[in-house]
C-alpha cells in the first residue's frame, strides 16, 4: 500500500515513517506537517492510506479528513497521541469519513516502537479492505438478482439491525434521530470501530437521539425502545436463546466487529421480524449478511450512493441484490417507522 503520514511533530512523523517503511508490502509516499499541506499533497498524489494526526495548527485532522474525503477519497486512519483526551475530535473524524482510530505508539531512543502491534494490525486490515475495493472496481458488473418479495411477519418481536463503517457514526445518528423515544422495536448497531472507542461512541450517539442508547452486553436480550451498540473487537451475534454474545470467530475476518457475522446470526436465531439496514462504509462487509436477511423474507435497506460518505458496503449490497430498497440517508428513519407500523398492524390481525 502507498501510505502518507500527517503529523505536526517532526520526531513522531519520522518515527512513524520508519515503522511503516519496515512493514512488508507498504511504502511511504509523502509526509505532511499540517492539514493544509496534506490536502495539497493529496491533490498531487493520492495515497491508498493516510495516517492522520488530530491536533495540528490551522486545519486540524478532522477538517483535513473532511476535505480529503470530499475531494480525494481514500482510507484515513487517525493516529493520535491521546484517544481519551481527544475523544470528541476522534468521533468527529469518524463522522467525517475516517476508517478507524489508534493511539500513537511510543518509541525508544532507537526509533523502535514497543506498542506498534495495534497500529500495524489496523494498517494491514485496512489494506485488505482497500485491495478488495480495487479488485471489485476492475471486475465487470454482474447481472442483478431479480427482485423477491416476502414478509413472513408472524411474531410480535421486532428488531432493526444497522451496519456501517466509514462515516458510520454520523450516518447512524441521522437515522436514529428520526425515531421516537417509544419506537416499538429493538435497534442494534454494529460499526467498524475499535472497542476502545465504542463506549464513547455510544455516549455520543445517546446525546443526539431520543431513544436510550447503551453498549450491547454479553447475555442481554434485545428490547423494544432501546439502541444497543456493539462494543468489542470480537463479533457480536445473537445466540439461540435470543441472547447477545461476543465471539472471536471467524478469526481471520478483517472487519471487526463484522456486520456480516451479526446479520447472519439473526437469520439463524431471531424468531420475530427484522429489518436490515446497511449504511456508508468502505469494503464489502454486511452485503452477504443483508442478502441472507432478504432471502429470509425480511425487509432490507441500503444507503444510496449520493448520501454515502463512502459508497462501498451499500454498493456491494446493491450489486448482489441484497437490498429490497436503496434510499437516501435522510429517508431511512421515516421508512423504518412506516414499515414497523405495517408489521405491527399485520401482527394484530
């Protein structure tokens, strides 16, 4: 992968450069000391991945991320000296289109990092997603799957499953803030975000929507009128007893927590009616799981291209016929309200 590094601290910039240069399959194509410089260099030479600092003079990492994603979209990994200290900026960067966030490693006198495993793992995971995106772009479009109708609503329990990645936190809020406090369905959200940020993300979402929001706990039952957020680097699933669980399998899956894994578990275990929603994100996670939900007879929605920060995951869903509807972000919340209302009327009859 062709990687760029943005950091206003010269020593940190150099240490990150050395670390990335030693990683097989990666090269550093340019360095920048400010957000302004990074935007200019992206125009000249767009990288595959950017390691973006948050706190910089002038244009900070959030605004630089926003402008780069609008003009020269690429994968941006935020690398910050203090995740907790910069939590607000971190979530703003995710909302602007950053893929993930990680703590800046500490380096010894020889420039070696004692804590670089996490950063290297994230770079390699993002690389897999980027490589898949490029492969898909080179493939010819396959014929779309013919439309299938189905309802099958026969139980009173209702669940909305939402998956997202790049740009996901802001997109999730856009959907949830349309829902009333007494929304008659459980809502479960799976976003590609490290467990270190999941609790803060749940708090951030909670402050912007009407429904109560909290972290999904092991052994918990989904409950109508509550939003649960996946909070582990393991995968969230629904078990046979209608209880939420976390599992490390599949171990080699680059998306963690995986939307595909969660959606698929619903098809196996959820006894009521469910709606699958796949929002903005880089890569393909969630598309196959959404397709399983549709084939099970459930309503499935994918965000449209125009309103997506990154049209990767929903595009894949559209390509394989996984979405029964493709909607702009601003219309999804109202659609959920209408559809849940119809299902409740069917159950009453």
